[in-house]
């Protein structure tokens, strides 16, 4: 059992988390440049629905600070790094490339996060051709750097059923070691009862567990 990305976004407490007994810890999502994320409030409790809505927006310290922090502190367990693009970037694929180049010799695995609903255009990478292009490029970086670091792919729970097999096939053909299920959902609000159910952002908790399963 490991701790998913989103808790220790900037690699500040991962070694302490290992002491709690996690089999692995995944930090991030880390973007090339530091960013503060979306304005607050950006997390909402849906107590009556056993759920949360968040629109954090990849708040983190950026690649250089996070990389230096890991180098300084070392790692006492299996450490994954979840990478993604900055909100204002014009070329998201390049941001993924920067993430891989920065962490392939530090992390034990790298997760390619194409799943957040809070970064505009990010989920476009679920498109078969865009995903092929992204994974081909990342694998070329691995080859050029002679690294066999495992790449994981984190996907959205809002994929249409007929697209799931396409994504799985692309992942297999491009040597993806595992698929991370799943990020938050932007749908599935109709049966909720909490007053804040219409807040913008991704829904997690019990409603997400049901659709992900």
C-alpha cells in the first residue's frame, strides 16, 4: 500500500511518511516552474456524501527545488515522482519531457499525469494519437539517457468505456509499466446531496470509488 501523489506535493515529508509504513510514496504533481495553484478556497468537504471536491491546480515548488530537496534528503523507501505541465505553458509535452529528464536518475518510478481536471487541456492527452506521440517522445528520452526507469500513466475516471481499450493498448505498446487508477471526476454529481456539490473541481471519495471500480 502506497501513498498517492497530492499529499506531499513538493517532497517535504516523504521520508517521514515511509516511517508510517507505506510501501511507497509518490510525490507531486511536480511542474517545471513553481506555481501557487488556484485561488482559495479550493477544497470543499461534502460530508453528507463522504466526498471532497478540490481544484488545487498543481500547487508545488517546481522541478529545481524538489530535485535538490530529494538529493539533499535522500530516500528511505520506494519513491515515485508524479510529473505534469505548468498551467500557463504553451507546450505541455515539453513540460513532461523536462520532468522525465530531471528525475529519471533520482526517482524509482515516474508517473505521467494526464488526468487532472484542474489544468486546462491536460486530459486531451487521453486522445489516442496525442498519447502515442507523448509516450513515444518520453521513451526516446529514456533510450537516449540509457535508463530503464518505469513509467506509469495516471488516467481520468471520466474516460468513455469504448476508449478504455484504446488507452490500454497504447500504454502496452509503449512500455508503460502500470496504470494509476484514477484521478478525480468532473461528473457524477446528480445523486449528491451536499450544498457545495456544484463547486468547480474534481470529485473524490465514495462517489469516485464506485465509478472507478
